[in-house]
C-alpha cells in the first residue's frame, strides 16, 4: 500500500480521437498527474482532417506542442481517419498492441455516450475492448508482446453532453493556479480551434461547474469503467478531513 | 495530501437501525479501518425489539460485544423503535447533534433502497439529512454545538437487494485473513440472529461475489452519497499497479 | 411443481386507495384469477370522499357491487381518509395485521411511481412495508397473529403515468372475450366515475397498447416487487410454444 | 394556437422553501417571463431561520426586495419552519388552496432530487401533490374555492446536484444582457447570503455550463413534471431555424 | 420569436428504414406539420424487400402514394438493403449529404432502442451521426456542399417497444379529426402490410394511449435528441392555459 | 395452459461465444431443463483460440464433453473467430438460419452489457437480431427455410459485471443437489480453464449470492428480452405458496 518512489509509477496512457480531444477533455488532469511525477503518453487516432478549422498539418503540430507544454509524449496512429471511425476488431487489436508496449497503469479514453462526435464514443469502445484484449494470451496478432493488465480505465468527456449519466464520476480537483494555468496554455496551443468559438472559456466554465459540486474551485469529472477498488478509506478522504 | 500520523484521523461514525446491521452490512470495512488506526463509533437506533429472534436485552448485549470485539465504541439512541421508524425532522436534528458531538470524517449509514426493511432506508435518509443539518448555523436546537462538515457519507447494504443500482460503488478489499476472521467473529457475536438462518455464511458469499468483480478474494461495496473528490490518481490505483 | 387442486390455492389480496382503483388498474387480472379458481379479497382504504364525482355512500356501494360482480370479497379500512394519506408506521402495522389474517399468496397494490394521485403510491409503499412487517415475529401489536410470508407482491398502475419504468413488467393476457366482458362490467359498476370522462374506454385502450407488446389482443402489466423465482422454464412459455 | 394579448396570460406561481431559492434556482427565467408580460407570484415557505447567515427579518426583507426588483409579487406561508419541513397532507392542502386562489398556468417548484437540502425536495413533493389536490372537487377543506387545473409544473434546481438525471430538461435561454443583468441584481439583493460564498458567480457559471449544451450564452434548465404537449413543431424550433 | 410567413419555414426531413416506417411511426405528425404549412421530404432507405408481405415494387409504389396523400415529397436511397443495414461511416456521410442538400430545420428518424427491427435503430444512429457530419467543414466527400446545422433531431417509434425509456418525450397532439383521417388514409395506402395484422388499428390504439397521458384524444410521442431550447414559456403552454 | 407430454416441448437453443460460456454462465439452468425433459442444443461460435489457456483442439473437445455430460447436443459455427467478432448482417442471417433449422421455443444468449469480453455482447446482439430475422418471410438468404417465431429470448451473464442493471431478472432455482452436482461436473469438464483461476468456485458463489435474493440455496439469473406474458398467476407462484 505504501507508494514507492515516483519513478516506479506505471505510466498513464491517454487516447484521443482528434488532436485536441485530450487537452479539452481532461488537460487539467494531465497537468496534475505530470506534476505528481507520472509519465504520460498520448495516442492520437486522426489528424483532425475533417474539422472545419485547421489543416491536418497545423493540427498535428499543435498537438505536439500542447503535449510538450504539459510534458507528455505523443504518437499518432492511423485507424479510419477523422469522422470515418468504425468499430473493427482489427482496431482494438492495434490499440491493444500499443497498451502492451506502453504497459500503463491508468488509461484514459473518450466517454461512451453516443450523442457526441461519432469518433469519440467509438474510440472509447475500441479502447475498452483493447484493454481486455491486452490480457488475452492466445491472440495471434499480439503473441510477441507479453500480456498486460491495466489498473483502471477512466473515461473523460470532451463536451458537457458527453458526460455519462449512469456512472458516478470521480471529481479531480484541478484548482491549483499552476494547474489551471498549464491547462489553459495547453488548450491555447490548439490555436486553429480556439478562434471560431471560445472552447477554452467553455472548458473552464465546465470545470467551474463541477468544482461547485466538489466544493473546490475547479474540477474535472472522470468516469471509471469499473468500480474503484480500495483497501482502506485513508487516502480518499484525507483532503476533506482537515 | 500527505496523511498525518494516525492519531489525527477524524473518527468514522456508523449508524445502524438494529443491533446487528453494521456488522452484517459492513463489518469487514470496520475491521479494516480500525486496523488502519481509525477510531470508530456506532450509533444504534433500536434494540431490535420487533425481530423474530432474541430479546432486546440480549441483542443490546450482543451489539456491545460485537463492537468491543472490533474495537469500536457504541451508543444507543431512541427514535421510534424497531419497525416503527418514521421520517421526522426531529429525528434528523437529533442525529445531527450526534454528528456535531462526534465530529466524524466519514459517516456510514444503511442504503436508501426502499425495497428492504423500512427502518433501514428511513434511517439512511435521516442520516443524510442530518449530515446537512450539522452544517447549518442557525438551527436553534443545535446552537450550542459548533457546526461540523463531514468528508463523505457512504451507504452500506445489509442485504443484496439493498444495494443501489444507480450509484457506482467503491469496492472495499477485505480479503486479508485477519480481517475476514475479525469480521466473522463480530457477526457471530450476534448469536440470537445466527441460529435460524445462516446470515454469516450469506454475508461471506456476498463479499465473495463482490470480490469477483474487484479481482480480489472478498470485497464489500460502499455507495458514496457524493462523487469522490480526488486530488490525484496516485493512491487510488497503487494497489493494482504492481 | 405440480399445482394441487384449486381449493388449495392461497388467496390473492388486493389493496386499493379508492373504491374504484382495483377495477380500473387490474380488474382484468382479477377476473382471470377468479376464473382460475383463486379466492380474491379486496381491502379499500377510503370511501373516495375527496373525488369530484359521487358521494362516499354511492362509491362504497359501487365498490361492493363491482367486487360482487367479479366474485371477490371486500372490506374497507380507515387510514387517513381520501387525499389525506400519510406514511405512518401505524398504518403499515394495520395492513400487516390484515395480511396475517387473510394469509395471501399474492398481494396486489398500487405502484410506487410518485407522479400520480398521492394516495396511490403512499398506499403502495405502506403495503410493501406491511408485507415485511407481517413476517417479523417480535412486533408487539401483531403478536396474537401468527407470522405470514407472502409469495409475491405485484404492483398495478391505475393510469399510464403510474407504470414504473425501472421494473420489467409481466404482461397478463386478458384477451379472452369473457374476461374483457367481466372486466368491463365491473368497471361500469363504478357509475359515478364513468360519466365525466370515459375511464372504461381509457383502460381498454391501455390494455390494447400492452396487448401490442405481448402479441395478444389485450394485456395488463403487473410489476413484481421482487424478481420472479422459477424452478423451470416449463410453464412460463407454454402458451407461446404452439 | 394563436396566443391572445399578453394580459390574458395565466400567471406563473413559483414556490421557494427559503427566501432566496427562487432567485438562485431560476431567477433568469422569472426575469424573462416578466419581460414577456406574464404576472409572477412567489410563495416562500420559511424565513430562512436555520441558515448560517442572516436573520429571518433580514432575509424576509431581502426576498421582498428581490421580488420587487424583478416585478413579482410575493407572500410568505408557514409550514414547519426552515429545516423542519415534513411531508404532511395538511401542507399539500394548504398549498393547493393557494393554487386555487392564484389560478396559475405554470407552476415552479424545487426539484425532487433527495440529495439536497431536505426542505427543497419535500416542498417539491408537496407542491406536486398540491397541483393534483387543486383539481379534486370533493376535498372538504377546499370546497369554497373552485377547482383549478394548471398547465404544467416545472422543477428548478437550486444547486447542480439538485438537477434530476431522469428527466430531460428544457433549457431556457436567458442570454440577453438585460436578463442576465436583472437576474444578477435580484440575486445580489440577498445580501446576507452572498458574502460567505460567491453564490452569484456560482449560478452564472452553472447557467454558462447549460448554455454550452444549448448553443447559447447562458441557459437555465427546467424539468417538466409531465411530457410537454405540443400541437405542432412551429414555435419550439423557430429560434433555431434562422 | 415571431414566426415569419409559412414559406420561410425550413423543411422537415424524415428518414425511414422501410417504405412504411414513417407513416406507421409518426404519420399523424407529418399530417399536422403539412397542415401548418411546412414542407416535408422523406428519405426511404430500402424497398422493404425482406418483409413477409409485398414485393419491393408494390411497396415502393405504396410509399409514393402515401407520401403524396399527405403532401410530402419522397426519395429512395440505397444503403445495405432491407434487414442488412450495418453501421458504416460511408452511410452516415451519404445521409449527411442529403441533409446538406435538403437543409432541414427538423429531422425525424427511427428511435435508437436496440430491441426492435435491427434496421430501425441502426438507421437512427446513422442519421444522428449524419446530422453532426453535416456540420463539419473539412469532410472531403462533402466539400462541394455548404455546411448545414439542423434545429432539432426527433426520434419516432415504429412500435411500442421502440419507445425509449430514458428520454422524456414531447407528446404531439394529433386529435383533430382531419389529422386522424389523413393519417389513417396514409397508413392504409400501405395495402400490402395492412392485411395480415391490423397495423392501422394498432397505431391508433397507441396514439390513444399517449393521448391519455396528454389529456387529449390522440397523441404521438417524439423523443428529442437534445434538450429543447426555449426562449420563453409562452407558446409551449398556451393551449393548456384556457 | 395445460402442458402437453414432455416430448412436445420445443427445444431450447443456447448460444455461446466461446467453448465454456454456456456452462459457466447458465449451466445449472441447462441441467434443470434437461431434467425436465427438454431437448437442448448448443451453438458455439469460436474455438476459444485467443484464450490464455488451452488449445482450440482441447477446448473444442472439452465443450463436447461438457455438453454430453449434461445431455445437450452441440455444434460449432464460424463467425469471425475468438476476440474478432464484429456486428455484421451476414452473421445474424447465419444465426437466423440455425434458428429456422432448430425451431426452438426458448433461446439463450450472452447478455448485452458492453463492459465484458467484446465477443459476448456482440454475440448477444447478433442473436437478438437473428431471432427477428428468423420471422421475416422475404429474406432471400433464408427463403428455403420456413419462418420461425421463438417464445422468448433470455440473456445469461458469464460474469457478475455482465448482469444487466436495467432488466428485472427471473431467478432460476438450481438448488437441488443433483442439479448443482451436474452443473459442477460440466464446468469442470473445461479443464484447461479451471486451473489458473477457480472459475467453478466463482460461479457457485455467484449462484449463492442470487440464491440469497431468491430465498433459496442457489439461483441463476436470466434476463428476459421481452416482458414475460402470462395467462395467469397460477404456476409462477405455486412454489412459494406452500
């Protein structure tokens, strides 16, 4: 139960369907975990080529810049392309192979709510399946990589309507000024997206709304795929017990 | 975020409608938290006088023995009597007064599922209201006690059908042999109740079932009244990351 | 598993908040069960004295006539009066005493959906509690009556909005012409109620709607309080297997 | 379908458990409806005497000022007192009598979510029952007042956690600067409440969050008690069709 | 807020998986909207070639006749064929292209409930995705058509079990005799389908059932994909306020 | 209503995604129905080739042995292979063809809960679609086989998390020692799977947990796809009425 030194923390692996999904959906959590000493790796599954604003080249470069600002590493992988994502076993196996390579403790993926950009929930479903396939020993395509079992899959919501109503969230406190500041900077790195509509302000208002519920300044909801398993109530409530 | 020495932990306050509800519903959690150095106090709201087995005197004495075996302190409070509990503002105020006196971090109460013993969910509702009233400064009846804000209210289920379906539980790992053993001993202390139907075996089977979901041997579900607020993903997942 | 002769069937006990609730909500089921040889007893908990149409005297007499037409026995019990019903432990104990006297297998009560006449769901809640209290051996008020355990509690809906959305119903086939005819006659016995609004036609349209779902002509949904327990799939599906 | 002149609009009747609930929960809607020519009447069911800040006298006077600023009329009614509200048939009848007197088209009441201030959801439940009792012709206590049928009951949420998850809301667009300004002024009239915690900013952040979902600047969710009945899709969508 | 002349109303675009789905699922709404001056266009995605009754040729001709009787225009589009529909990005893009061509305010599609004909909910999902893709500026396949944003997507249910339980419907009043008559005539135009089972009577019974809930004679439920956004309570409730 | 001789019972058709799913998920129900004289046929849709333990050859042979021990017949059908299953219309048609050949009354398939092995819920969805396609007369691929309408589709859960929360289950009593014994033997026939993790003990603990809810020793939940249709309350409750 005693956490080891920081270098032992398993990395966090975050999946995004488009170059800006991770920053807009849960960038504050990324900033917080990096501050806590965790290694973070992004897998982005398109170059945002169907978006109204920004060329694929611009958006790729913005994503790299945002990840670098936060301190995360990043890679791109090709599935079906922006707005063309389909549920295919081959995709899940491809993502499972990445999981076996990175060997994360925590995985983040877009939520499964279907009333949002179709790439978001489909990627969420593919990632969930991938976390299972990463465990199965007999999968021919993955035989050269040792099996891997993650600790927990959390879903994040890119927009308010993507927040599931049937999972009780955990609210991640991102109120510290340096976290808000890092997050804001990272969102602003997606310059092609922040012109037309003020997405940055929108995400901060959303974090403020959830902060209200949490009794803190700003919070980001994460939605656990499985019930959390705790071996005691010590850590979870310490913050409040003062 | 760094937990202080154990003596600083705010106490845990557990409410039961009948003398055996806490042990049968979440005794393993009690055993685990006491092992972790937390002070635990029980408030029992009847003497079980409507039950089919055991006299009020026997049951009171069994409850005291069970609490002592686990290391918890215990008190009894009178509301309307076994199987006669009603929702009254005066009851919530009475329970709020206890909360202001004990000043707990965590509070445990029976779940709100209405398809169970009517005293259970009514007590759960009274306790939830009481945790709010404990915060309100203008309540005449409570003016002599300073306001108190708890950290988190968790609901426990005395029986399978009392497990809420609309709250994602946290699964408390109670697999350690000494915890199972302490819990079993405490349940057996309610000797008048364990004759007719094998309640002890039933609760262990239920913990086994939830252990299946948690990937551990035995687990007890707790149902948070509010989303958990975390300031990082460090502690919650460490156990799994090995 | 083999049903005994008809005379051995435990009686069915149906509760209504107002004189016409049982007929309008599930009269077709009553007709069908009486045809099958089951004894049925009604307990009506007001004389409908707050209704817009009909005097208490008229309504009492209509209820007696309707019950007689179907072949059920009937009694009235006083709780708080029409539109004044409150949740009180004393009421549940009173109803539990009736359950111990009648010793039913099946109990019917109005559904728990709160967006309907306030007497309906409150009576449903009181009856559910009463079915539990009937089992508890230590209840002082009931000590002279032996404990009783019912087989199943089903809820019925008096109106469409009273149909619960979170319980999978069983659909009772009431398509046989003689059942529809008996049910219609019994509803029409509530003559003071059928003038202003065509309640009879409304209930038949509702049964037609549920018949659509069941693949039969007319059906009435009942909502089990507990999952049905079956010892085989034999009987449940025979009708469809032809 | 053609709306008559404004003077014909049935009044809107808003219920609040405490002097500031209506302004904080749905003040922007009040401002908007008054601008549209509707008469609004408030019924406040306590003087906020259990609150941490402000005396009953102060809070009464603040409520009157806030109502006047928006253009609403106001009355206070005594039920059980702040933080003491219970579900009693007599309360519903008292509120039904007010409904028969005011004869509103639309009624607003706090939501039924039970995890909030206990007075809020209990008042919501009492008001819902009252809207039904107002229709029943035989209720002795109300016989001197003619029956009244309202058009629709909407629930409002005083805090984020009071927003029901099982009703699809309608989102009321309150983005117009003069509406936001009026609403803000009315909230600030509750001066005793706005010191300790910045409730005004909180409500504006919540309206911003819901504005995100609605594609407008600010919106307030209302939760209809019954499905809306429309006789065409004309009006509901016009705003968007430009 | 003031509606312009009728000719300015954006058209309504209705999708059906089979030639008769729109008439059976929401023909009364179509009749009502055409009466109100709205242009309606149907897109039918198969020729019903897997149905038990009727040839594709017959069914195509029946659909054209039904649309003409109501005053709607109609086109057929090929996806995977009756009972063979799959979720493919290419299908959504094809439907999005139709949306950009027709430029509707309101879109109707079959509901997403999965326990119904598999083509129904899959088409519903494809249409929902298509309404999003119609907005994205970078989609190569659609670049020659200007982006289009619809006002609202409503789902209709072809059968009772296709009515979603997790969306609060709006109930469309279709009680006017000329609407019922037009709707009935249009359903009867699908002569190959109305022989074996009396689908027309079934739909009228369903509308009667929902009329009960709405306090009118007949109503058809529509299920909004997004919360309705209103800029006032004026229009929505006027009908009831008399 | 009177069941005919046993030989007339329509067969039960059970689908499994992997060689051991049926035994682990609902083997006790199979044992019980065979004892009652029903013919049971298994369709297994992979050879378990992606599992961590056991070769496809071993697992095929274990499945045959388990089926033989229970008295069921078995066949294997190829879809996309273990962990590669996708939703394709061609698969549903293939399964519908099997349904038309076997002509079952009851069909069993894995549940639709998506947070489990991806093959499980996809097969559940394919089977549900197949039961519909089996009824449609115009499907070219199936024209040589007469249409078939099943009585009821029940879903079973292979693991606790696969139990749907939104369907009220029926609890199948499998407490008889000879049933438990047959079930245990059949699970143990999957020898390659029972080494690493004690799956047999897990399923018995799960059945014990559900037995608690049912008031019997062991029970297995089945989740009906459609509301059960009953023509009386006679059979369903007899067991309890003693």
